[in-house]
C-alpha cells in the first residue's frame, strides 16, 4: 500500500479500490478476487485507511463497502492464520487493532453484498450500518469447521440481528443462509437483483447523503447505542476465546486441511 495523502483519489491501494460516485458516495471495493476477497491484515489496514479518508472527506455523505459477484469476502485469510499461535494473536491484539476502525466511522456505511459473506466477511458486513444483499448472497459463520469460533463480533452481532436460535444454528452447524432467509431473519435490510446491486445501493446512499449531515451522524450514533454496552463486553469475551483457540491442535488441523484440500481429522485437543 502506498499512501501519499489522505485524499482518496491519490491513494494507491493493493487490496481494495476506491472511488466517489455522484460526488457524494464513497465506494470501497474489496479486491482480492483470486482469494474470494479473503481478509488479511494488509487489506484490513487499507480498508481502515480508506474508511477514515472518506469519513474526513467533506462532500462524502455515505460510504459503501462491496466485493465482487462471487464474494463479498469468504472470511479471514486462512493461509495467513494457519500457523498463528496464541502468543501471536494475543500479543498483536489480532482483530481488535486492525479490524475495528470501522467502529470509529461516523458517516453511515452500507455493505453491498453479493456472493459469499462468510466468517470474517459476514462479520465485516454486520459491522456496517446495514446490509443490502444481491439475490445470490450467502451468509455464514463456518469457523467451527476450522477449529475456531467467529472472532470479529459474529457471536455477538449475529444473535442481535437474527435471534439466538438461528445464530446458534449458523455458528454451530456452519450452514449458509441465502439472501431470502437473511432478509426474513432481519440480517439484511433489502434484497435486489444481482445486476442492480450497485445502482440500487448507490441510490440508497444518495438518499442518505442528501439529508442534513449532523442529523445523519446523530441518527447513526443513536441507533448504535441500542447495541452498545454489553456488546463490548461480549466482544472482548469472544476475542479472548478466539485467541485461545490458536493454542489447539484442531485449529492447526482444520486450517491445514483446508489449505491442502483434504478432509480434516480432529482430535478434540
Ligand atoms: C484463504 C481462501 C478463503 C479464505 C477461499 N479461499 N476462502 N483463502 N482464506 N477464507 C481461496 C481458496 O483457497 C481458493 O484458492 C480460492 O480462494 C477459491 O476458493 P475455492 O474454495 O476454490 O472456491 P469454491 O469452491 O467456489 O468455494 C467457495 C467457498 C470456499 C465455499 C467460499 O472457498 C470456502 O469454504 N472458503 C472458506 C470459508 C471459510 O471457512 N471462512 C471462514 C474463515 S475463518 P486456490 O489457491 O485454491 O485457488 C474466519 C475467522 C474470522 O473468517 C475471525 C475473525 C476475523
């Protein structure tokens, strides 16, 4: 990543693309297509930088994060995490340090999701203020298959969005939810045809961007309060459990099996 200035147009990102639509809507496109936009630290740093730049850019009134047709993001980068130890993730404050810049953004952030939004990808979408889903979107928290649990707020935000029963089902079975189920459950605010995802989401963002900025900021801040408080405690609790799972053999086995394209053999250790 080469960052010459906070002015977004002069940035040269490696894993994301940014542009402004209609002078008012900042668009961030996750761009690791070969890895289905798997989220690594570099990408998350770039995303955080771009979000802050749009938040600071006066004419921008709303921000959209999107991916490509096949994937919003298929999760945190398993290859990058596979050899992490507890001491690595705990001492570097993995996730908390690089992933949560989005929580500091005051302007509305919409996730425009097509294709897979899995693991950290689903969690990133849930960190946004709301989700617009294309009809091919698929949401899931499949971390259990890798010997870990969601670590970027999934165990806290998913139950708040869809209720305990469905959240437990998703987190414990690793099954995916399609766009229709996600809308019915309250995870996404609207479904649109795949080809209309960006035009429709930009139109929604323009609606928001036309409203008085201070009211928009206050409205977002106020709705957020409904989810704060115990959420932070819950996320901290989740984070420490997530970190500790990097000390298990099954995490190494689950990630190694994924990378080597073979079935995992777990020993519950
Ligand atoms: C690294 C990934 C990846 C990931 C996909 N790829 N997901 N690499 N990390 N999360 C890579 C594949 O290895 C493959 O690389 C390429 O992207 C295309 O993926 P395929 O598997 O060939 O595609 P397909 O058969 O269409 O299957 C799509 C899929 C599957 C169902 C989404 O890729 C999958 O199950 N991915 C893992 C999903 C997951 O477990 N996510 C949770 C991660 S843990 P090559 O080189 O072979 O072409 C997580 C923890 C969050 O997110 C904790 C806090 C952040």
